[in-house]
C-alpha cells in the first residue's frame, strides 16, 4: 500500500494519528506526514484514512490503484 496525504486538504485534526500513531506525525505546519508506511497493518491504515474528516489521505494498492477514497 502507498499512503499519500494531500497537504492542501489536511487541517491537522490528528484523527489519522489517533488511529495509526506509528505511521504519521504532524509536521511544524500541522500537516500530517507519513513517516512509517509499515507502522500499521493494511486495515488500520485504511481506517486511518477513513477517520480523516477532510478525506486528505489517499491509499493506493501495490499496483498503484486508488483504493480510498473510493472512486466511481
Ligand atoms: S486526519 Fe486528516 S486532517 Fe487530520 S491530521 Fe490526518 S490527514 Fe490531516
């Protein structure tokens, strides 16, 4: 899985860190950054993306297909 945080959408709410604290940190602009994409299992990473109030976290599978947010 690949995790991408859309910085323009992140409001620093911290929900992703609450769900997957070993994956993300907030940087000095209060934007989430991925420090350890292996810091949680796939399910927890998906849950962290779902927890984001602004849907700032995009998840891609190993083939590069977007799996969250769900498209079409
Ligand atoms: S939950 Fe969303 S808005 Fe909050 S810090 Fe994480 S990416 Fe940013």
